[in-house]
């Protein structure tokens, strides 16, 4: 069964904007043979298991079916494995009460939940605990790649700065003064009261870009810069 939803906007970091809203689901009495076909035909790795009210009661993954694969490729063993798959129900194999996440949460929280709970996907639920989507590690990887601005090209500079107000603004002002268009700014706390900062930007003029890099190279906090796809480490 497929659950319809609005189209993704891809312009925010909410789960709602990155989850797959059209979810193929099964019920507890679905056979593993049917599951295998659904997984293969739709090129997916996970099937949420729902009850008649569309509440998530389980989860089954393609990896769960590997235990039923024949050890050898003889015709008899293949037929035997198919029989077992046809007779075994999802409810006998599924992960019961899997970890879920609310659709109005953030991609970062989904990533943290997956990391903390050691899971590779999360069924997404609404206020009534009903299934409205699914988000996988691949979806989160794509979202974080989008957040970094890497898909938009441009140049890049990485800094280690004091974790104090104004240290990033100084660099952004330099970029603005030289006509650079900032694509993204990523920042993470480092050790000893410092902060790692990555800024991706774009220039309309090659000469202005040259001047900008010459100024950035003089910054004491510069660690590396990347231009034309090549990374340079500061000595």
C-alpha cells in the first residue's frame, strides 16, 4: 500500500522535506515471499509493517530475508527456500515496535536517532502515530550533502577560529567586500575553545577570486582552501 503526501520542497532541513512520502507497506500476515518481490520490484531495502489503522507495528528489511536464502544452488534447495518464504509470515520475522520519528522533526535529529539507536532507517509518523513516510540513511546523507552546498559548486575555505562572537562575521565581511556570494557556512565546536568553520562561496569574477584567496591566506585561522576542485593545505 502507498501513502500519498505533498511533494518535497527540498529547501529545508525538516524530515517532512526529505522523507519518502510514498511508502510501500505490508501487514503482519504478509508472506516473506511477497516481501521479497516487493523489495526487488521497487528496489527498496525496508518495508514498514502496519496494522489496519496504518499504525507502524514492525519493520522488515531485505537483510532479514538473507537467512532464508539457500546455501547451495541446487533446484531442490531453491524450491525448499521458496516454500519456506511462502509459509513464513512477516510477523514471525519483523522487528517489533521499531524506532520511529515524527515528521515535524529535523534531519539532524533523525541522523542522531539513527546513530544513537543503531538503525539504518526510520518510519515517519504523524500526530496520531500513523505512518506518513520513511527516511533512510541515504536520504539523510543526501540532505546533509545539500546542506553543505557541495552540489552547488563554488570554492571553499576551512578555518579553525576562537569560539567567540564575531570571528565568522569578519571572514564573511571580507567575502562580501570582494563580491563573493556565500553558498553555505558550516560550523562545529572543536577542542580548546576553538571552532571549525567551512565556508563555501562563489565568485563572478576570476580576478576578484584571486584577490579574495590572497587575503584569506593571510588569515591566521585558515587551515585549507579549495579551488577548482583541488584542496590546498596551509603550511
